[in-house]
């Protein structure tokens, strides 16, 4: 597939880094230095020019592209460039739009102007934070199989009842259906088998329905209670979206914002939220406002350093769930070593979402892949296959199937019901099957057979 990426900033670079080996990439950016740097680093075509110049778009051969991605730093340029790309005949057009007033017109852009999808990193961040607040023990959450199944990442402590147990033992002890489908240990990924033992410090990836995951949390004595009392630091766009996402359920929300105009806007929009005008980095103020009494603290100020410091302070006081926003991806590793596991990075969220869309399109081209997800920093792929007809994979029970290494069948969706696969189960035509694998370039489910 031919993909044109318009904008070579952090988001554009992340997209190119993930896709350049599997797609024909052309970069369009107005900055000579960025174009030269990315042209030298990757095997891509690169054009210097404006995103809203028809001359530059034609030079980038947008009229021959299958996919157009607009991720410049300007919402207006992204919208205009996407409209021009659609008029040039591109089938799939994606635009990053941050300003709420534009994002709210997303349906108009899609239905009337032909854009495939409008992506808002702040809205995506708010949705992820809402999920993390619902499952406070989770470091990350991914929706699978039409959102009927969630894949959650949790860190195993020394005190956890999971420590030292094999998956076979764990399965016997649990009275509900969940599946440990990947283990990250010392930066390496294990696709586990029955005899695999869970160790302290492991990050384990578990699939399950929401009710089953809650039951699992209770059984391992983890916190399964959604955060109800939430302290938010910062009153920007993410805070607006997050409070809106939380309105459907009863929550006690307090927000601290130093800018009066922003504070007044939050207070006027959400009367149920207690808004404090003050400096969220002031530890005396935080203690006075009862930071240690909250179920969760979410730090959403514009400055990464402030968010990290406030989060570390909350963590030191024993707050159960601490979620900082960090814009610079290179800070993520040192932060996790400090004990902050659930970090939200808006730019990575939007680039990951675009990469997911494009990889899904590439994977589904002439294949039976219905959906595609990357897990564990791209080391694992979660593939959803639609089984259209009888084939080798449907001829035997799962116990009799011989799979390629580092691969497992993690779930089956049949007529709207989720089946957690056991040896006696058998895949049928019409099923949607979830496969977890470390192997790359799998386009047909029969390729997982040894």
C-alpha cells in the first residue's frame, strides 16, 4: 500500500518508524531539516512543501496513494490537506484534530467531506484514563473482539497470590474464565504455556470480559473497585473530556487549576465538580485539599515535570491509582522505574491508533484478518480472524492442533458469545478468533498451524 504522511513531527515519525518496512511511505513536510533527517533514516520518499499546497500534494503523488495521514501541528492544515487528499481520490484519509470546536464537527467532516476518521489525542487520552480508573490495578487496557473482551496489563508483586504459580495451577484455582496470554519479564516477552510460572516483577497480560476480570481481581486480592473519588490537576482539554466521560457514573471530582479563566470554564460547564483555584504543585495545598484521601490522582498540567513530581508525591502518600500525562515519550522508561506504571502519552496514543488502523488495512488486504493490535511495545501481535469457511483450522479440536511457536488461541467469538478456548473446543465457520503471537506477517489463520 502507498501511504502519504503529512507532517514529520513526533507523531509522524512514530507512524513512519512503524510502517516503513511494510508500506510504500512518502513524507510531506515544510521543514527541510526534518525531511532530510527522515529521508536519511528510513527507506522512504520525501517531499518538502506545504500540506495545503496542491503542487506539493501532487509532487508527493497523493493522487496515487491508498492512505493519507495528516498529522501536522496545525488542525486547520490537517483538515484542509485531508479534504484535498479526498478530492484527489485517496480511499482512506485520517486527520489529527486537537481543538474541541473542530473535533465536535467530526461527523460533518466524515459524512459530508469524505474523511475516514478524525483523531483527537486529548479525547483518546480521556477515554484511556476513564478505563484505567475503572480498573485501578491495570497498567494498560486494550479492547478486543468487538469490545466484548478486554486485555489488561498488571504488574505482579512479591506479595501477590499469583507469584510462583504455574498457569496450570492458576487455571485450576480460578472459577471463572480469564487467560494469561503474554508475560513481559526483563524486557522479554513470553507466550506462556501451562507449566509457565509467574514471577514477582512480571507484567502479565490477561484477557477476559469485564465481569470475569473483576472477579479475578477479587480472587487475587487486587483492587477491583473503580475509583470514585478523583483529584485532577490541570483544567485543559483532557480534563474537560475526562470529566465528560465520567458523568455517566457517580463520582466525586475535585480539580485544581491555577488559571482563573480555565477554572471558571470547568466550574461553569460541570457544576458538580469542586474547582480549586491554586497551584497544583504546592504540596501544602495538596495536603490541605486531602490528596491522600482520593482513590485516584490524575495529573494533566501542561508541564511533564510537574505531572511527574505531583504523581510521585501522591504515590508516596499511598494513593491507589496515579495517572500522569507525559508528552515526551523518552521519559516513559525512567518514569516506570519510579513506580508510575499508568502513564498517558497523547501523541503516542494518536500515533498508535493511526498505526493500528493502517496495519489493519494492510493486514486485511487479501487476507482473513479482521482486526490487528500491537501489544507489549510491538513485540506481540493480537490478530482477529474471521473464519469464512471450513479449512484445516476447523477440522480438529484445539487440543489436536499443532501451532507454530510463541502462538496461542486466546478467544473465540461465536454468535455474539465469548468462548475461552479449551482443548475440547473446535473452531467453526462464522467464528471470530483471537490469536496472540510473537510471529510477524501472519495473514491467514491457517498460517498459525505448524
